[in-house]
C-alpha cells in the first residue's frame, strides 16, 4: 500500500476536512458511506482514514505513517483493518458479509482501540447482504467503524443510508489534476493537459490514462482522422470505423477525444494563438482547421458528436453511426 496522507488526496478538501475533524475531536461514527465515481479517490481516502484510526502517534496529525500500527497497515497486515473480499466479480453475497463482518465484529480489537471494516464496491451487495449488514449497523460494538465505498448510493437500502454518515467525492478542477499529474507522477506538461481535460474531474482516471498505452494509440488514431477528415472518401471512413472495432477502442472515449479536438479548433478560431488548447503539439493543424471551418460548422459537429453518443447508447449500429458522424464532420465547413 502506498505511503499516502491527507495531502495526497487532490481536490477533495471538504471530504478530507470532515474526516480529519472527526479524528481531531474524536467524533468517530460507526458507519460512513463514501460515494463517488470509480477511481475518484474513495479507496485512497478510506485507506488513509483506516490507518489514522489505528495510528499510535500522539500530538501530531494522524496517520503518521511511522508508528508500528501505520507500518502494519501500509504493509497490508494490520489485524484490525479488514477489507471485505468477494469471489464473484459482480456480487457481494450474504455469506461474505456474515463471515467477514458479522462473524468477526464481536471479537474485540487485537492491538488497537478500534476495528475498521472497508467494503469497497458496496453497491455490489445484494439485498440479502445489505439486510445482514443492517443488523450489525443497528447495534455495532463501540470499537467498530464500517466504511462503505460505492459509486451510486441510490442502490443501497434506505435503512442502510440512514445509519451512515454520507460523504462524497467531487469533480476536481482541471488545473488541479494537471498539477497533480506533473508533480506527483512526473507526467509531461502536454500529456498532463490531455489527460486532465479528458478525465472530467476524476484524478484517478487521469492518472490511469497517463500510463495507458491503449489510450495513446486511440488518441493518435483520432488526431490522424480529424486532420484528414475533409479529404476522406466513404471507404476510408468505413475503414476508420472498422479500425475502432479491431483496436477495441472505447467508443465513448473516442468520441470524447473528437470533442476535445473540435473544442480546440473552436477556441483557436475565437481567440487565436493565445487559446488555451489541449492538443498543443497539434497547434499548426488546429490553426488550419480553424480557418477551414465556420463557427456554425463547428457547432454542427459538436452536436453531431453528441447525437452519435446517444445513438450508440441506444444500440444503433456502430459502423453506421460512426460513418454518419464522419460524413457530418466532412461536410460541416
């Protein structure tokens, strides 16, 4: 486990302040539910909070990452921090809850004052599992803290939610994500800009993209297609759509990259060379595209991209949807 602390959680000040204050004033609840997108930092926050609850340091902010309890937690072998596991990829069963929480929680902590249970992907608990957990949440022992992490709290039973302190991750500003990637992950400026813009406020997703070779291939494919779209014939458009399938590109991500390209063209057309464009290394081609397209044409393309997304969500034929989009891009001068 990485040696992280509260300062490593980028852009989630409200969430981290709530938990730090709970530690500072010893106002610890028995159950917390942290809601947020996948990769938005929920697990990092839970790890830090669990470690802080076990930290043995006095007179300084917890976790210290130096004491015996912190080192045990960082090494993944603290006996009083339990991560609930499940064999089935899409279901946390009633047996998982009974065996790993209900059957263990009445045993007092081995070494600290608390026992902490972390249930990641809590939305995967079926109704029986949630009802089993509810029995524990109704009368938990004083030393128990249960952390539920989920993408969508709406799938949880209202009775579960009513017994939890509800916390949420928030979208992080693009500039903060870019700074995080450059300082913490040593990602170059240009790459950090693209990943930060593409991640839509999700730091973890931006970090994942920054080290993803498949994303690089897809980005190169998109840029290549956008540069030549006005010269493409129908058979070339069909070939590009086929390539998306062969390369197993995510269609939503592909369309988002198309959107970023035309966003850059629109910005350059409106503001010139001082535009805060994302694809900085493609400035010359973006400048040429800005001359070629009208504002009305760019607006039509942006709407066409959104329509393509909607069609694909409605399971309209993929090749046909993409070919129509490419033709609209070609004709919208």
